[in-house]
C-alpha cells in the first residue's frame, strides 16, 4: 500500500472520526469481521512474509494470525452487544432527595483518532491489525498505524489487505492509515488531530513517547505497555511435590519464542538447597540457540545479559562458550545479594533467566514488594500451604496486573476477564489492559446529555433505542 505522511494519515482519520463513531454497531462489526476474513484468506502469503522478516517460524506465526483474526471477530461481538456504551438514563424526578433531578442521559463515545505503534515481537497480534487497532476500531476510533521497522513488507501488505477490506465493507476513508519511520511516528504523536496513542515496546522508547504525549499543547492519554520481569515464586511444598514439572515448565516458558515475550518469566525465587536448580540447569543447557527477531534485539539482549551476568553475587550456570550467541542463559544469586542490588531486576529481552534462592519463604514478600510494577506475578504452591501464602499473594497482586497460581505467564488469553497491564513502569496506565475486550475502554470517554430533545440525542440514548444497546434506566 502507499505509505502516508503523518499529516495525510491524521487528517484523513480526523475526517473519518465523526462518521465512524456514528456508524451503527452492525456496520462497525461488519467491517471488523471483513478485515478478519480478508486476513484469513491471505494466511499463506502473510505467514510466509512474516517468517522471512521475523524468523519466528510458520507454526508460531499461524497461531498468532489465528489469534489476530479471533480478536477482531471478538471485538465485532462486543460492538454488537453494545455494553461498552455504558448507557445510563435518569428520568426527571422532582422528588429526588438532594433536589429536583432533570432528564440526564450518559454514555461513552469514541475519543477520536488513535495512533498505534506496532510491536516487533508479535508481527500480527500486536502489529498492524493487532489488539490495539481492533479495540480502537470497535470503540469507533480511526487508527493511524506506525509500522514497526522489524517487518516493513509484512506491515505494508497487511495494510493493503485492511484498506481494501474496510472499503468493501463501506467504512469511511481514513478509518485506517499506515505511516513509517521513527520521526514520522513522533510527528503524528504531536499532531493535534490525534486523541490517544497506544504502544507496546521498550521502557526507554515508551517513556520518551509518553513524555511527548504529556507535553503537547493539549495532552492526550498514552497507553504504553513497556515490559516486565514477571516474578515467579516457588514454595518448598511445590518443589517437594513436583520439581520435574516445575523445571520443565519454567524452561519452556523462559525460552518460548527465544524469550522474546513481555511476559517472559525473567526472575524466579526458589528454596535454597534441593535439586530444582540443578534440574533447570540441565534442561536449559539442552535448549538450542534460536534466531532472534533482528540484529538490534540480539545486540540489546547480549549487552543486558553480559551486564547482568557480571553483577556482584551472580553465578553463571548456563552460558554459551560463544558470548555472541543467542543461546539461553541462566544465572543465580541468593536473596540477600538480590535485595541489595536493585539493578539485578532489570528486564533482559531474550532467553535469560535469573533464579534467586531463599532460605525463608517469608523473606520473599519483601523482595517482591521492592520490585517495580509488573505485568504478571506467579506463585507455585500446594493446597496445604495456602494458609501461609496469604501475605505473599497480596504482595504479588499489589505489584502486578495478573497473578497466576501454578501457571506460567507466557500465553495471554484474549478474553473478557484478561488483564494485560500493571503498575508503572510495566504500563503507563495501570487501570487499563491492552489484551481482552476491556481494552476498548481505553478509547472511550463519557458524555452526559441533560434535558435534550429526543431527535438530537445520540441513538444509544434515545427512548426508542434504535441500536438496541443495553440501557440502565433510573
């Protein structure tokens, strides 16, 4: 497709914003479904192109494309259901206790054009037609997509398919536009026509963009997902009951996708003594090197791995003889050394795990509490231990957006109850999610109409309810 300039893309999105937000739910849902159908029809071509640019393999990429089309269709269902409008109607009541109440009608409407920064590690699900795009469209917001340089040909081809599908579905011109380039992304972010932005990527890049969004003449919300070390705590009871299962699960989660997941379990707390660490070391040493997404990500991984591997108190348990290899790495340190070194909790984007050994489980809560905000936190324990785990469970929930019991954090379900977000700096907006149907809430704002005539009200607020959305009345 033709790549637009930031002003072209944003201006077209501004022109489309009113008609797209006012489109009946059936029309918006049909457009989302049409995009999903078009991507599915081009599956073979898109997966091959994605594999050439990302090296993620056809198996992983086919699964990711399935997730992408699924979430588009799921958001189409959300649009048809209409609950996200959160319609509240208060009829006039002259006897209302604080004083006479007028006719009040409140709903949530689209914010306006949304700038989406595509991610590198999910070329479908967090990229051109990914969750940020789908949820913004569902809310009634046009999308300006800043393509990721890690898969430019895939981005352009996906953009072509989207543009044609939206046009065939009758969506207004400007509901989608694609731009490229770091400077162009910043220019779009500063454009007065952009009403919100969504980002998935590095903490450094995300915070720089968040500052730009906040320092505009008219600041806008910036929904950044910036990564996490996703702490995992393993109790003595869990080790005694299923050490092999835990070791296999950890190694599988750590090395999935060459460790290039924001939910990668970067730090695990385990009891000192026993052979769990030995089992993990043996298993991880058998995992072959896997190609990383691109040279920039590889160089970042190597630099961070070398820095973490050389910190005081750290022992290297699995480390390739070729220091420039992307092969998995495992390091360990005791809890006292970890607690005294905040830098040891730095995220390493790639297949490196830090195992922290502890003597007393009660001491782990303080170490977790000192961590920055996380996307996930996991606890592996046994049912008989739950009485002594309450305080630790509270700390895990306090520091993260999703807490797991006897599960691994890689793998984020696209569903109604999913929370993919957490306290800063895991995200810039801890009350929101970038995965699941609640992601639509980022791109809506409430408006209340007082004493307006029926024919001037938005359709969801009218008594005849032409769109058939849920209404909470008085």
